[in-house]
């Protein structure tokens, strides 16, 4: 299992593009270097009328750079965002991933223009984006999505397009359509039904129906559930149900879930690399607000993997360093005991402002396996990040990640982000 290099350090560095490692993201959607110009042209065209009227327009540009010493392939990401504060019903966004290789490439990850009804009754977006509604598996597409809402609490969503494929390859008779219908009842309950069908070469590749439900009968108790059923290969592909109650400083939740291999998400830490696999779980989570700035959490669950029973559990403490929560200190202990995945781990997290616009974040994890099998007595993973924001709109952030896992003896990544926010009169 590959681990995505997301560099999520206390919010200092956001997720970059599609899930997965950089070379995986490049395999999702590639195009020639001119793609960057296309992004600029489309976003500029979408907002040109507003500029011509000299209305206040807010533009944001981010430039990222990443280097992996093991591959010697630096890469970068350009993020462009624009919205009009006077007419906030239109906005646009573009993300272009570029790689520094003998044959320079630039991959369009996201390119969307969204138009919203001012009163919230509907919106339409078109371009390249990730569609995710209700119980439907998130899918990146080139297409369009429309959402309509009524005063009675009904919502209707519909989308269609072409699934994103490597290097804009041939996609004859490849398409995807779907939607969701939902109804809210007196702000206490919401029920949704979803459907999606994907075809490859004209043949049905995925046909899935799903339902999601959320109920809050009283202020201290709520229920939530979702499930997706695969019609192509009959069976439940994803299901989750939970019930939670709140009493003063306490919150207790009981949950049950089933996950298929297709529903596994990209990992953002060593814990999720080693602990995320197809399984069925039944467990509970408790949270106690022990002090105004101190939260204590614990969870335990029985887990079935391939018909073999086991379990997992963790305990976590989170201390806010100030009343606003700008700084956080956390400690977590975790135990996984299922079939071939038996290990104990500890995680420490620190995030805090340093003054004068600087902010520091770090995270360290150490996993000790029950049976190392010659792959080291302990597997460490660490991340440090530092960001700076000026009053003039500039922002610079950098991060460094290092790890040792069963798949790699060592691995390092570095990431730098430069951002500029402009106010155009």
C-alpha cells in the first residue's frame, strides 16, 4: 500500500491535488505544459466581466514546490482562486501540477467555474472536479454538476461527465452519471438516496446505489448511517452506522462499519498506512472535556478481517495552549491486534504560533510491531512544518517529512508553498 505525501501538519500545509503519492497523482491526469495556460485563460474569462466593471475582486495564487531525494524529480503545484465579494455568486478555481523531468509536463488537477443562486436555491459547476454526494464513492470527472434546493428542505443533485484517465487517453464510450435526492424534516432529520453508473468502452463498470440518514430527535442524541450497494458485483461496498449521546462534558458514540478495498482512503500518517484495510468493525468512542482546554478521548472496537477476529483501540489527549485554540499539544497511544497487523504505536503532535506571523507544527509517530520480521524493531514517522503570513497578503510555508516503513527502509520529502492574495479594486 502506497502512502500519500499529503504533509498535513496541523493545517500548515493543505492537501495537494488527487489522493496518493505524487507519481500516483500524475498517473491520474496528465497533459502537456499548455494546460497551465488553459487554466489561466478559463479563469480569466469567467471573471473578466467583473473586472471590467471595476468591482472588488479577490484573487489568490499559490505556488508549491516538492522534492523527493529518492527520485530526484522536483515537482510543483500552482493554485489559482478567484471570487467577487460584491457578486459572490460566481467563483473559479484551478490547480496545475507540474513535474521537472526531461519532458516537462503540467497536469490539470482541478479546473472549475461555479455559479450559485444568490439565495442558496441552487448552483452549477463545470470543469474538472471531484464529485462526492451521500454514500457515493468520490470520483474525479470532467463534466458538470447541478444542485437544486427548495424551501421545503428538498435537495436534488445530478452530475455527468467523463472519468479522468491517465494522460487524457482515449475515452471512447467512457462516461459516468449519477445523482442524489434528499429531504430534510423539520431540521431534525435528513434522508438521501444516491445512484451512480460508470461505463468503460460502453460496458457497465460500476453500478451503485446508496442511502444516507441523519437524525437528531433531541439536542443531546443523534443517529447517522450510510450504506452503498454494488449492483454490478452484488454486495455492500461501504456501510457505517453510529449513535451518539452528549451529557455535559461527556460524549459517547457506538458505531459499526464495513469497508471494501475500493473504499480505502489515501493515508496521511504511518498509523493509517498500517491500520486501514478492508474489515468489519463494532466499537465505541468516548470523549471527556476534562478541563476547559483539555479533551480526553478513547476508542475500542472488535474487528474482523478475512473472517479472523481481532480488535483495535486508542487513547488520546489534546491540550489547547490558549483560549482561542491557536496552539495545540496532543498525545496518542494506539494498539492494533488483527491477523497479520499486530503493533503498538505512540503519536505526539504540537502546533503553535510563534509571533510575527510565524507558525510551527510537528508530528512524530513510532510503531513497534509484535513481529518485525527483520524490518526493524521500530518504524518512525515524523513531520515538521513552518509557515509565515504577512499583513500584505504573502504567505510562505515549508515542511519536511521522514519515515521508515515495512515498504521502505527510509523515505524523505520536502515541500514549500508560496502564496499571494491580491485585492483588485
